[in-house]
């Protein structure tokens, strides 16, 4: 799986202070690619799913030779549309993980797109060991779903949520997108109103971001529509963070809200800047201060060659520290400076004294003894805060 140089580096550095508790598995298959999506995915190639599952198991076994000593606490199946996989193939993949890694009561999440599952399939997912679902609802308005190029309707989204609860899932997330073209606050309110009557434990909200090369980005460049300006975007976000806590969903991260005890453990590991393994075509691993990305070429990934690694990016110490700071600041509780200082062997408060002082004066962050966190205003200008820590 790794080059000899990488193996030598990892074997030394992972014995130091690395924390590796999470595995991400990428399924790049989609029925139809959404107009805003820039993630690596392939349309209408589900016939490769069985062959792909064999390749995943091959990579799992190869990685376990290096990391079998790590105790895995979270597994996340993302995409693409992982809910296209059959429960039978999924069960084999999970069994392979159990046979090759030490699992400790893991949170196991699968991303589910309405329109790709029915109650029977959802029930099978639950029976093979999935214990958390993340449903790509995006909106509860049919007009907005059509604009985004989603394949499901409002009613299908609602039915998928209720089917998940009926199948036994007690940890259900839905994704919602706001700041859509021509969206009004009333339309956003309509989607949020649907939530209060559904068995939802967690909500992830994102403002629409369009990357070059996506169909919606090209349409925007051709003046087919306009996006809300920054002021309206901020107004929508403030409305969300005011509304969802009233529904019992506490704001625990910039984009995420959860009922007590239902915070996403997998994403918390990301925000705590822990290492993780990425498995599958296009997946990225973070290991001992470096990122390793698998090839996005599906044919290369499916080949018998064990060398799927496409790119190696070794991060210098202060880039790692900066990333750990702004990932941690995404959490509403912020970061504990002494813990971070001990982890990296650098006095964080001393090294970033000027940066932190300026951010405090701008009322973008709050310091309280050992804690540094975003202020309410800092939530709206988070990228400005994050950039201030970059070397």
C-alpha cells in the first residue's frame, strides 16, 4: 500500500504521539451527480460495486498490517452515494474491518440519499451493524431540490427519515443547504419547520458553495441565477442558529447541531485533529503529520497493484499547529490551549500572542483562562479567524 520511504517514516512517527481512531471509506458511485457537487464521484457505474468492494477489502487488509494496533472508534461510509451498495456487500466490508482492526463499540455512519433506499434496505443496513445514518435531504422544498439537481422529492425525504427511525436507528442526521439562488427566509423557515415533526437527532447545515467545473458554477457565470449576498447569507445563518436550539438541537460546531449525546463522534475526531485512515478511490488519510491520497482513477484503484497512493503531502510543524487550531475552533467550546501546547511541544499562547490579541480586539474570539473559542461575531467571520493562524 505504501512506498518503502513512507513505511519507514510512518513506522517511526506513529510510535510517537499519533492518535488514530477513525476510518473513512469512500464510495464514488452516484445515480446522478448533483449540480453543485465537486466531490469525486462517478455516474451510473454501480455495476462496478461488487468489484469495488473487493478492492476495498484488499486495501483494508493491507492497511491493517501497519495499523492493526490502533483501536477504531468511528467508521464513516461516505461518497458519492454509499447507500447504493447492497446490504450483503456492505456486511462483507464491515466483517473485513472487524477481522482486521480492533473495533471498540464504533459509531458506524452511512450516508443515505433519499431515492436510493426503501424501508427494507434501510432495515438491512441496521441489521448488519450500521448505527448512524446521515441523510442528504438538502431541502424540504421540491422547487429547491429540483434546482440542486437532487433525484428525490420532499415526500421521499420525509419518508426516508421516518423509515430510518422505524428500522431502529436512534442516531439520524440530515444535511440541509441554505443561501440557495433566490432563496427567501420564508423558504428556509419552511424547511426548518418540517424538522420539528421528524425524528431527527442531528442536523448539518451548509451555505451553498459552488466550485469551478460544477454545472451550477457554470450557470452562475452565465448569469442564469444569482446567489444571496454575504449579508443575506449571514442573516440566514443567524436564523438557523437561533431556530434549531429551540427544537432541542444544540449548536456544537459551526455547521452542526445535535441533541445531547448525539454529536458526530467521527467528525469530532476530525475537529480534534486526530489522524484517520481513508480507504477507497480518491480517499485521503492523515497520518503522522502528512496526508496521503489514493488515486481517483477507478480502473487503477480496481487493479491488483497495491500502490493506490496518488499524492503525499508532508506538513511542517507550524502548518499542523495552525490546522489543529482552526479545526478545533470550529467547535463551539473551542480549544484548550495547554492541551494543544503539550501535544505539539509549543507554547501556543506565547507563539500566537499577537494574533490572538488582535482577534480579541476585533471581538472575533474569546479567551477564558485556558480556553480559546469563536465569539458570536467570529462565527460569521470564521475564515478570517482561521487565516490569521496560517504560517
